[in-house]
């Protein structure tokens, strides 16, 4: 494998590991007939992401993590 390809793969891996859905390891459940990835005390009192598939739920969780205002 050329060095450039190795560098690209390493970069992809590093970016993947930075995702909130990877380092926080949210729970994955079915909630209201959708996949839900959530982290916190409860779905209402934490961060949640929803989708038709687990992958969609994790991507939505990542977006919500960065877009949600902090809770006190």
C-alpha cells in the first residue's frame, strides 16, 4: 500500500475516533419505532440522536452533540 493511502486511512481512523458517538459510547435502543442513540441520565435529560438505522442514529447524535446548548 502506498504511503499516501496509509496516511489517508490513519487520518480517517483518527477522525472516526473523535466522533462523540464513538468516544461517549451512547446506548442504542429502539424508541418510538426509531433507533435512538442516547447519552445521559435519560433521553429527555441528555443527548439523543434518532434514525431509521443505527448508523443514522449515531450520525444524528454526533450532530446534536455539537448543536445542543449546554444544560445546567
